[in-house]
């Protein structure tokens, strides 16, 4: 799996480039929580749930179905006080679906584990992407606070944090250029 830091950084980058307004504290908090939420399945290890089970790690909570259901609920909750609720909520529903689904995508580009059950509960088949450059993070705090944990963070910075930062930077340049062009055209 990718680390909780990386899941949140990727989701916060999505939040910066998404054409959504307003972006409230609730929006940002929900974004960070939703990014890490699929890893709630790790609790199952304490209850004897096996990694490859439906409710195991990278199982149901990493699926597109989970992302759709939870993303829909969160999108509706975040927009409940907006003037165009519920008709304007679909953009937020789509955003939170993508944030939660991005968790599985990032896990599927790591070089370890059993893969991601994207189509659970309909299929427990696990998938990886053909290109898997990200070092898989060890589970647990102690193994993470080791040389191995440092290797994981360096890998995530290289393959996820820097590209996410570049995406945000390009989006900001585009918005400023578009805003300047729009202002010039109206004069």
C-alpha cells in the first residue's frame, strides 16, 4: 500500500485542481479522510480476517463500488448547505468517488501485496497495474520507522508527490493564464 501521507497528498492535489467551489474546511477534511478511508480494512487483521478475504486488506473497501457509495454520501453531506443542493451535488459526488478510488489506484502501482479488488463485491479478483514503480509500505508503525520506511517515502515523493505538485502548479498557471486572457478579452 501507499502511505496515508501519500494518499492524502494525492487527494488534496485533486482537490486543488477540481473545478469546485466553495472549498470549505469540511470539504478539505472530508477529502483527507476519504483518501485514507479504504485502509480501514486493516482493522480486520486484529479480528482474524485474512488479507485475501472479501473484507481483507485491499478488498471491498478498495473497490469502485465502495468508492461510489461512500463518495455519493460524502458528496451529498458536504454540499447539503449549498443553494443548489441536491442538483449541484453531482460534481462533489464525482470528486469524492475519484478521491476514494484513487486509493486503490495508488495501491495498484505498488510493488507488493496481493493486488486490489476493484470489482468487489462482485469479484474478489485482485489486480495490479503493469507498471508498479512505488515501493509498498510496510504495515505497522515500527517497520515504517526504519530504513525500509525511508525507502518507501523517497519512492512516493518521486512517483506521486512531485507529479501531484506539478499537476497543481500547471492547473494554477492555466487558471491564471485563462483569467488574464478572459480579463483582456472583456476590455
